C-alpha cells in the first residue's frame, strides 16, 4: 500500500487552535488560519516581524507582565531545546481597527522547539489557547456574578503565583549550578606535568542544573618513571555531589601515594567512603602506569573500562579487574587487580560514563563508538584527540550527564 502524500503546509494552516512558528530570534515565520483570525492580524502584519513589535504590551496596565514572561519562556526553549508550558496569562491586544484601544485577553500558552538533525533549535512552535470567553463566562450574570468574578480573580492570581515560584526555582537552580561549577573548577585544576609524557584532561558539565559536578579526574606522580591516574563519578548532582567528589578525590590521591597498587588504593578509598554521606555507589577506576616495565596495572569499582589504543590501530578495553561500586557490598572485600603490557606510542584513555552512555542504547554501542573514534583520530596528539573524542561522542546540544576525560600518550 502506497503511503499517502501529505501536504504538511496545508495541515499546519488547517490545525484547530492558534499555532505560530517563530525563529530563535522570535520573529514570525508562519501562522495558521486560527492564529490570524483570533489574533486579528493578517499574514502580512506578522511574517518577518518581531513578536513583540506586532503585539506590544498594554502601556495602560502598570502590572502587566505578559511580554516579559512570554519572552523568558521562548528564550528558555531556545537555550535548552525543551518544551515550556506557561501558566494562565493575561496579555491584552490592541484593536487593529482602533489604535489605542486595548482589549482584555487571557491565554494558555505552550512553547516547543523544532530541532534540526544536529539538535539545534531552528524554530519555535508557539501554541496558544485563548480562554478569554471561558473567563468571561465564569463571571456569569445576576446573583452569581460576584462569586464567579472572585473565583476567576483567584484562579488568575494562583496562576501568576505559580509562574513566579517556577521562575524563582529556575533562578535558584542556575545559582546552584554556577556555585557548583566554580567549586568543581577549584577542585579540578589543570594537572601538573607528568614528566616528558604527554597528557590531556577535559571536564564537560551536563546541560541544565541536574547531574552536574559528580565527575572527577586525578593524576599523581609516583617514584620512578610512574604515575597513577584516576577517573571517578559520584552519584547525585549539584553542590552535594561536588562536595563528595572533592573528599573522595583527595582521599584517593593520598592513598595512591602510599598504596602498592591500584587495588589497595581503592580498598582504602572504599573504607573511607563508608563514612562519607553521599559517597555510596560512586564508581572509580584507578590505573598505575610504569614506563620502566611498560606495564599498566588497574582496578575498577564499577566504572567503565579504560581504553588502550595500540600503535597498530587496535583498541583494547581494560575490563579484567572490575568490581562493584563503592559501598555496594555490606562487608569490605579486597578489590581485584590486573596488569597488561603496553607498547611505546600507545594511548590510554580514561573517561566517565557521560562520554559513552545513552539511555536508549546498550553500553556496548557506546564503547564501540569510542573505539571507532579512537581509531580514526588516534594519530593526533592528546590535546587534539581529547577535542575530537568530545566532538564525536557528545551530543551537539550537550550531554545530560557530566563528562571527565583523561588521555595519556604512553
């Protein structure tokens, strides 16, 4: 059976209800027939014009907030790529036939993004349901009119209060994110040089306020031509996760300097984590690199396996010493440890799960994507390779989880 040929432009214009399309600059790109009819504007009066030039705010109402709130909602959609539903809104419209005469209107707006293949917002769908007649009908007539008017006023007031509470919550989340990122930056400084070896580190916060500031990395110089490298991920978000991350990073960094291998260092960290609230279920991988013996020794507490890119272009995942995350067992059990040889010129990559995991796919798909990117860009120096991996593996609009990455040329 042949699929019907659908004229989506005709469908759009026939949609019931008021729907308009705007550019990310909030300029009208199109509007359906109901929008034109109910808004009292012609297509020529809308297309190519800034929304608030077409519909300015009522200058006679000092309490009017419709333009500010509508603009904030639309710009939020442009910034986040997520739908934004507004509370009941009063936004008066100037009579196009009688300039200076403003007509009371009540609206229920929803703003939604249209994304391109790279996840960028290219259009805004602005759907508004006019509820003016419903509000007027609730006012009623006769003896019920006074009570109905009170109910209408209370409904409108509660809607405005809800809008204000939501805005305060968004501002509070934004402030928490700024503080958490500043704390993260202070606790994840650029690494000290690792002798004559080349290394690159990256940290990319998640988009939005959630799931940010739980990941960390660490590089520690050891006696001889050796270093210890770690990447970890604290469950949680915001300031609490950043604080726990700082404690665990410092404890593991200290343990690495005295333990005789990564498993013993993770043992010490696991015992310490039992007394740190919020540290349970943290994942971390620790790797000791010994250039004298050309050996990698590693241990993982529930963390994605490090990747080893060999000079011949093949990729091996270091997954032979994986154990549950910190605090997952009721009793302490010594961690496993494994070693593997490496060849001069190989590349070691440690990372957190934000680099490879997607909610709608198996982790093996993400690991294969990482291996493919490593093979394609493996000849690049660590700094360029780090940028290439992030460009290849993270969504263009950013990840919903933060990402830590360490690359070392062996």
